[in-house]
């Protein structure tokens, strides 16, 4: 299966989320009731729930992500001091492909529309739960994914299993259902379809799922109205590394006698991943508020939700893979300014998930 085929088959799914983001940001919503087991608090800062500074968290998150990329690609802890000329040519080719003015449709999905009625109904406070149930159940695959996520350790808050969409709406609430839907819709994009380094899509998705949930829970603590926007930011931010990964594999496919260099993949994702996420967001005409949060010019609260979510999601996966210890994780969080009972509350919710 080619990269173009994968993107065309899933582009509609991703684009509907980002198209929805623009609609959400400018729609006035009243405060929503918490449905995640953590009590939502006002925007005003209070002990244990103040918006943290995003810069130190972003730095810690990037260093943690580098360790995750090295794990996914099997790269050494220290990159080789120099890159062979043949690999340098591949790197130049990949950078040229990803940095042209016109986005290559082989790597960047176009922005169609998909399921607008479903996504709009999820955000309509007047929509009856029965209507939402019927709309989700109309797609058996989506319904199955929603039930799986609703029963996962990331979202499940009741001891009894959730067996119907109607029950999921009642138990989880509309806010959580919106997050579950976004996660379920985006997941197919991350399914591995290539033979080289197949762990990357799987591990990237696992990190994304945890990070999106952590960002949502953090926003519920600090600015409840931004819960869904915080999750969308994490989902969008994760698309860039996936694009770089696909472009790098195609670059090496043009040099079939050359064994792909795992350290080069780590370098490319680290240096180009965010840039690709920003380009996708601009190409899809994502809301200015989300674009600003991605390029570090946006408001501190939304950027903090993105970076806190990504750091916690990455660390939870690294610890589950025994790459870091509990003590090292706590030291990293302390250095990033993430301390307090609220951090532990979020950590417990996301760390219960297993890879």
C-alpha cells in the first residue's frame, strides 16, 4: 500500500476534525459538567491547578520525545558523529520534498468534509443522546471504536462495562464522548502500512492517545472550555512526525541498496515534525487560535495544555517500556515545573493504559 493511498483513505477523517476546530473556537459555549472524574475549576488560577509556563514543559517534552523516537527506530542513544555521503543525499532529498511551497499530496491529505452532522451534533448541547446514539451506530466500525475507547482505562470511570452507545453517552457525558470520537476517527491514520520501522506509527499513536487525554484533563483543570481544543492540538501536532516518517521511507526507497539510518529518522522528525504539523494546519485553514498555539505565538493556557499533554503522554509510554524509571520521571516533571496533586491525578488516569 502506498503512502498516497493511505492518506487518501484517511484524509477525510482527519480533515473533519480540524474543520470542526474552527467552528468550535468561535462558538460561544457555556461551562460543561465534568465527565472525567476530575472536578473542573474556573479559569482563575488556584493552588494545584494554575496554568503552568509552557516553555520549560515544551523543552522537557522535546527531549522526552527524542528518546521515544530513538526507541521506535532502534537508534543509538548518541547519533554517529557524521553521516555518510549517501545518507546525506537522502536527507537533502527528504528535506527538499517537505519544504517546497506546494504541499505534495502524497504526504499531505487534502481537506474534504466528512460527517459534519455527526461532529456538529456532538457539540450541540441541545442534541438528544438518542440522536447521537443513532448517528454513531450508523457506522459499525466507528461505533465499535467508540465503545472500545469508552471501556479503556483512559476513559472508563464506572466499574460496569459500557455495552451500548447510549450507555456511553450517559456514563461518559457529551464532553468525554466528543474526545472519544475525535480519537476514534483519527486512529486509522496511524496504522502501520510499511515494512521499515513499523513500531513508529504504533508507538506514535499510543503516545498521541495518552497525550490527548492528558491535555484534555489538564484543560479541564485550568480552562474547561478548551478541553476539546487542547485535544485537537495534540492530534494535529502528531501528524507532522507521521508525515516526516512517510517521506523518509519514500526517500530511502529511491536508494534501495542503502539501509535506512535510524538516527537520521530521529533527526528529521525532531527538526521537521512540528513544521509539518503547522503546514498541515495552515493548508486546512485551521482556526487562527489553534495555529497560534502550534507556532508558539498563541495564548499561554492553550499552549500549556498541548505541551503538558505531550510530556505526560510521552513519559507514561517511556516508563511503561522501562526506558525511564519512576524516579527519573518525577525528576523530569519537577524540572518542568509540573508538581502537585493534580499532576498525579492526571498521571494515574493515563498511566493505567498499557502498550
